[in-house]
C-alpha cells in the first residue's frame, strides 16, 4: 500500500484509522492483514487491487454521489404501476411510519423482556392480530421474507413427519421456488407438480400421483403466482392428510378479509409476506415472512423463530411479555438447534401490528372488496382492447391476473417499453418463466388504483396495440 494511503481513515469503515489497525495487528501478533487470510488458497486470490473508484472522504460528497445514482431510478411515485408478483403497492397509513420510526422500536435490535417492555408488548400484539386474521393460535416473529418462511415451514414439516420428500404445486413464483430449493436441498427431495394450463389451478390428478407415504408436505400458494384463487383447498388437504402429509399454504394476508383462511380448509402451516400490511416498496426491502400454525405441540416446537407470550405478574391485573419456549431456538442451543435462524424483521412486525389494529376486521374486509372490485373492472376494460385477452384463465383472481397479447402480434417487451414511454409500468413479462402462456404479462391492481389510472392504462394499450 502506498505510504500516502496509510494515513487515510475512512469515515464509514470501522477501525480504518492506520494507528488503530496497527494496534490491532500487534494484539493478535500479526505482521500484516494478509497474515489473517493465509488459509485462503492462492488460486482463490486476486493478486491485484480491485478496480474501484476513489473513496469519498466527506459526507457531503458521498451523499451527493448516492443521490445522483438513485435519481436514475424511476419509481412508483413518478409513474403508474401495474406490477405486483410478490411486492405490492398498497396505501401505507401515516401512523405506520410514525410508530415504526420511534426510537424504542427503530433502534431496539435485540434484548430481553425486562429491558424493553414496550417492544415485546408490540410484538405480542402483532402475533395476536395476525392470529385472528389467520384463524390460528400461534404466529412466530417474522423471518426475512415469504421465501424463507415457506422454506422454513417445509423443513419444519419434514422434521415433524420424519419424511424426506416435499411436493410443491405450480404455478409458483420462480424466485420463491429457487429459494425453497436452495434452502431445503441437500437433505430433502423436492417434487414439483404441474398445473392445469386450462384453469390456472393445481392439477389434482398430477398431485395425487406425486404424493406418497414418503411425502412430508404439500405446498401451494393461494392466491397463486398467476393471481388465481385456488378453490380446491379442501380436496388438496384431504389428499394430503389421508397419507399423513402436512399441508403448507402460502397466503397473502391482505386477501384474508374476504378469502377464507387456509386454516379453515385444512392447512397445518400457513406462511406468507406481511409487506402488504403497512410497508412501503423499497427496492427489494420492506419484506418480512410470517409463519403460523394451530396450538399443537409437535407443530409449534419445530419453529426455529422467536415467540412472544403474555403472563400475569405478581401484581394483580398486571401482565408481562417475554419469549416463549426459548429453548427451541438456535439462540439457546447454538449449533445444537434444529435449524439456525439469524436476525428477524421485527420492526416490520410492529408495523404490521399497527396496520391491522388500525384497519380492524371491517377495514380488512373493505380493502379486500376494493381490491377485487378494481381488479375485475380493470380486466373488463382491458378485454375491450382488440387482440387482448384478460383474464387469460377462467379462475377468479384476487388482485393479479394474466393478460395475453398473442393476437396483437406484439411482444410483451415491446408493449411494456411503449407503456413506460407514457409513464406506465406494465405487467410482469411471463414469457421466460411461463413460455406456455405465449406473450402474456401478469398485471396487478390494488386499492391505490383509481378509475382514472385504469382508464389511462386501457387507452395507452389501445394506442400501443
């Protein structure tokens, strides 16, 4: 390293002051930082400096640079968006941001119940409200996102049953399926069951052929990735339970004000993402996965995540909040834990709790009705565009639906570019992940879309095709 560089301490890199680094090396009896990495094989080393720009040594210069990079983005604050596919634009009440920005929540990373009563009570309230929405007894604190929640529920089911096969039903988000494969293999065999291309739902005959006495769990999403509401839940549960198989269902919580909870048609574990419940879309952030089950010891004891409970204190009428069955977790057993789990998205649990408390049962019903009504109106209007078919499937959708453009002679990519030029994000291009659908896109409509937004989209499509 050139001598002039040794005098630089980078303000955003801990312990980068040269004197501090030298002191640390003396403490560990090392001559240089390179000695700390001697175990890395020579063939894996770069043997040259990385081609990086010069660092910003002032906060102003760094901020100006980052803001310049971010300014290149086009966000849903600037254009109308009809994108969904796992990250949704819903209205976020101001009180959600007000509460989750409070210091005791925003900065409280971890701790014990006696250190932070307010945070533990807020987390318990979240669990209780989610339990009411899901019609289940036990809800864990969040995982990173719905992908991890689904994969973790499947691993839990494998431990409960002692079986090694998992059956995943299409249609499913390809990214979610990829993460399930990453998380569950090796160790578990995963069988993916085809879907019925005529209805957009699960192919029951194919599912029946795929399951056996070796199957630990069956998984499907409802609504599924292509937007259709799966109406065969009871039949799927019966097929699974006849052979001692656990049923795991992924559900969008904002749909449960009008759709039946998976628990009512036989789901053993229910999971999903709480992002729709008061969380802004934020370039890949703002996600947190929920997992829930009934109060059955063999199912609850497999949760690797933390659970918060309530208990009376020695003072009459007073209650305290703390962690329940902590010995289950890797935080207690470390390497002896059944499954390791790191940092969880507890701030988003508090946010979702605020959202659910604000909405209440009536509000959740109203927002579900608003979404499904807007979605149906949008489909009817898009269907008036010559050469466009919406929805592609006869199955009833909730907030997402497939639009087919085959008869227009234009590709989804062409159409989306033309829409973007008019300030509209079109639907997700499905041609790569679902080629059997031809030139189709997945459109999403939520409560934030106005009649004017929908009319603008339809007029733009008419002009494009």
